[in-house]
């Protein structure tokens, strides 16, 4: 998700095509082409410009509604729905069978269409296979000099990542299942309790908030194209 204002000018974007199986957007004001995954202008008068990211989560509706009970929901466009132009329910399964971009299967650390959770911190990037997180949540790791935590929601689908430092102190977390199967975390240093939003709800650190880190869910081959120096998380033998 990106801001649509560039140098103080609001741009309006339309789908223009596909590159590396990733959307290319074209703005109506200048005709510049923009890569969806990176937010960079790749051709046209604004080539080289960078859209500003709008931080967002990919959550199940149930978790989002629980956190934002007064939130607004974007309704489907009735005309598009009537024309059956929305993606079908089995869209992901269909895409999973498509061939990948030629040459992107060279790096065989993961199969090309492995779903990964991509994190980028201070110029360093790392890919975490979704299945690894399902087997080992939360994941405590380092990206460069930043201690991070990657966390799976109780729905086994929603994902968030955090810088796990509070007031300069690095914390180690383990998962607890609370009432109604809601996910709670406890840190080993203060025994404070934390929720899926990264906020301490009780204990010595009550009220503290972990800094969120943007997570991009992507296919391995696509993440690798735009992050050629990426590391890959290895869950190790089980």
C-alpha cells in the first residue's frame, strides 16, 4: 500500500500490465509506470521516484474486527461483481500452478512458489517460509543488528513482526493461549503479558508498545527478484 502523493501532487493509478508476475501501475497525470511491489517509478517522466509506503497488516477479518470494532469495510463494486471480474475463490491455487519467471529457479534454497514472509530492516532483508512460522511461532531472530519477533495469530494465518526491544532492552518471548483461544505472549525478562498487537497488557511493562515491522507475504521467486541479497530463515531439524 502506497501514498498516492508525489512531490505534493496527487496521482491516480490504473493497472497497466504485469512484470515478473507483479502489477505495473500507470498514473494518469504523467503516464509514468510504477512497480507495485517496490513502489518505484520504472519508466516515464517520474522514473526514479519512490512512493511512500503506508504501513498495513494482512489480517483475517475476525482478528481485524476484534481490534477495530468500529472500523469501516470497503464494499465490493457492484458493477465489477455483476461482470464476474473479481478474482475467483480459487485464484491462489490457480496462480500456484503457473510457471515462474524464467531464471528465477536458480536459487534453490526454496522452491520458487514457496510462500515467504519478507522483512527488510536497515537495508538487510530476510525471508521466512510461512510454514516455518506455523511450526515455530513466535520466531526470535536477528536481522542485521535488530532483534525481531515474527508472530502468527491464533487464526494460523495472520502475521505480524516487531522489533523486540523495549527502552533499549532486548526481550525474549514465548506464547501462551489465553481465554477463548486468543493469543498472548509473555516475555522472559519481566513476565509481562503481551497481545497480538505488540502491546503489553499486564505486568511491569504494561502499556508499552513494540515497534511494528512491515511484513510482505510473497512467493519466494518474486521476493528474491527484488531482494537478491536476501537471507533465508532456517528452522533447523525438527
